[in-house]
C-alpha cells in the first residue's frame, strides 16, 4: 500500500524541481553574494526611489554598526514595526549583520498587543515609523523593561512622490527618545558591521514570528536562518525565473509569506524587490505598470480587491510569469474569474508561520485539481525534502482521500516556539508540525485543505466545513468576499450563518444568496442566515477573521 513517505507528489514535479535543494546558510549570505556579483543592480524600488545592492549593503552595514555602538549584542532581539518600505529591508539586514534576531511586528498592533510581543521576546531594540513612536509606541516601549534602544523613520523618505492614497503627512523628524534610522545608518556607513565572521549559521534563529492570534494568544515561532533560506531556494529553483527578476511585494514583509516568498526569494535570485508601502489596489495597479514585475504572491482577498478596482485592465498583469496566492483560502471560482478577465492563472499554496511559509504549492506549468465531491481546490504538492501526512487524533496515518489533521515534516519546519516548551511539545511532537488544519491528500499527492479543525460546524450532528459553503458563495456573481461561521441554534445545536461583502455596484437580497446555496448544497449545509457587510474583518495579511464574526453573531 502506498504511504505518505513514498512521496507520490514527486511525480508531479519537473527534474529541476525534484532535485536537491542546496541553500546558503542564510538569506544574508545570499544577499551578500548578489551584492558582490551585481553591486549596481537595483535591489529595492520604492515609488520613484531606487537603492542598488551596493547602497543597500552599505546602509545596512551602517545600521549594524550603530546598533553595536548602542549596546546591541549578538542574540539580542530587535522588533521591526514597519510597512513595506526600504527601511524595513535595511533594518532587517542590519539586525542580522549585528548578529541579532528580528521580531517582525504588525504595524496595526495596538499598545496591548505590542506590549505582549516586547515582553515575551524580551526585545532590546525597536525600529518603527516616526508616527507610530509619536503616537503610542514611546509609552509602550518605556513600560517594557527590556527595551533600551529605538530608531524611527518616515515612509516618505527614500522617494519623492506625494501619494496620499497610502503615504501620510510629512516626516516628523527626530523623535524624543529615539535615533533617526537613516541618519544613523549614513553616519556609520563605511564602518565594518560587527560581529566579524562569516555570518549566521543555518541553525541560528533569524526571526521570532508571532502567530496571528486567530486561535489564541500569539506565540513566537523561531524561524531559523536555515528555515528561511531553504524555502527561498526552493522557490527560486522551482519557479525557474531568470536571475535579476523583478518581484513585487504584495504580501506584507512582516508576514512570513512576504518575508520568504518575496524578500528572501528575491535576494536568492539577485532580483529587484518592488515596495509600495501598504496594500491599496490603485497604488498596486500603478506599480504593476511602472515596474513590470514577473512574480508576486498575496492573499485571495488582495486579488479580489484588484479585480474590483474600476481602472483594472489585462495590461496590468501582462508582465507576470507567475502569480501566487497564499495566506488565505483561494476559492476555485476566483481562479477562473481572474484568468478569464486578466489572463494569469493563480497558483495556490499552503503554509503556516511554523513552516516558514510554504510547505505545499502548485508547481509552475501545473494547474491544481478541484475535488469533485467537495469542490475544494488543491493547495499544491509538497517539496522534495518535505513529508506531509494526514493523521488521526493519535497521529496515525489515514488513508489517501480521508480527511484528518495535516502534519508536516521538513527543513522549513521551525524547531519550536520561543520559550514555550509545553506549546512546542504539543504542536511539534518529535519535530513534526501538527497544523490544526483538516485536509486530505489524493493518491497523486495533491493536498487539499478542508478547514481549521476548530472552525467545524456541528449542525444536527452533521459536520459542516465553512470553506465548502464559502466556495459556493464565491460562485455567485455578486459576491466579493464570504465567510461562514456556526451560530447557536436551539434545535440543531449549531446552524450555518454566512457573512458576505458584495462586488461594486452589486445588489442582491440575502434570501437570494441563501437560496443559491440551498440549490447547490445538502440541506444541513446551506446558510439559514446571510448578512451583508461592507467589509469583512481581516488580518493585515488578508486572512478573514471568523473569530470576530462569531463574536458578532
């Protein structure tokens, strides 16, 4: 009998994709190699601003030297709380050059959320926007006993455009209690970046990436340099894009998807990374025309927003060799609508913070199948050094085609959570990640994600997986976004409720959407109630927050 360890999915890969993945020890090593090979090539493009590899290397050296001057030591943690700006990348490289560990922080965090991260990771240095520091972070950092150093910057620097769609007021200048990031970097440029030596080892911690908190208190996943560079190299070789390719940062860099699939993969390929601060559909579309990128990755919700923009055309996407989706479920209807309207096929993918972004993806040249029984789109196939199993509650293999918990073992899986041995033992028994996601695998090796284990709805004793209902709703021409939750029901125990937002100009009564689902789903699955919202609540990485909708219900 075929087992998951036989890796049937390898037959779906090309010879190049099946080959051994031999990454450098770290993304920093890959960046330095690219800087030596093509120092004048543009590393970072930001609106009309450009930084070459040589300039990026020199400025990040300056940040590392400044950090060392201010008492930052190897192993110290630095929180970077910035949107997609060149300063994020400069700070990241600078911290790594100084031997430190980066703690990427969502800029949407409020004071209490940030304080949890600062205290839990025992952060020494904070690097953030001037307005964030002036707004609340100064007070929050002052209350965190480990924080000794702060550097601030403005999103308006390193470019000259005045785009009010995403950029706010003029730079605030020097901030009380903080150093200016770029002033400090330029002042220290030309000095050797400590510590001396070849750079971080593969087993050293590169990031402490805090989970989104959709299932409880955020925990810090310890992504090693080896975790990052393995997935970056796997992306580089798997995509087959030429050296120097232009990558667009659609996903936020503070999220593991953007960090690995955009930034790390770009540097592994000696490419140019295009940044546009934060997602705004019109700004992104303008950047596509200006920079003509060949690759991007983002959540399905971002593609929905791009499709809905009144100025969007096929030409906006004409330069792309590969467009990928990750971070949020990708409905089959969206893939077909996008291809019909604009041309590119959206390549699905699946991963978690704990497996350093992707552990399965749709290879270039392949199209993901749709499961006939459930209508679920496959998320892809694992990589050559990765084993994905479907297991029961005891960790035993389930047969191909039978749903169970997805478990992942491979070079991209983190060694554990930061100072959480109990959580590590529970989620990573013997180093294998138990994802908490329910899925199944067909005999060819295609992986399908059904839903989060905790999101299952029990209606009159029948299991209802929200994604199956959501995928049906996405087939309705008026629906832009959909999310399904279970709500208390005196008769059924739980019943199905759907929240939707509509496409621009669409107008449809909730009863029509319920009837649309009733025609296509078993009686216990269709939503008894549909509520239309202007926007569905989401994380900044684009994942719809069912938890907030359950609270609303």
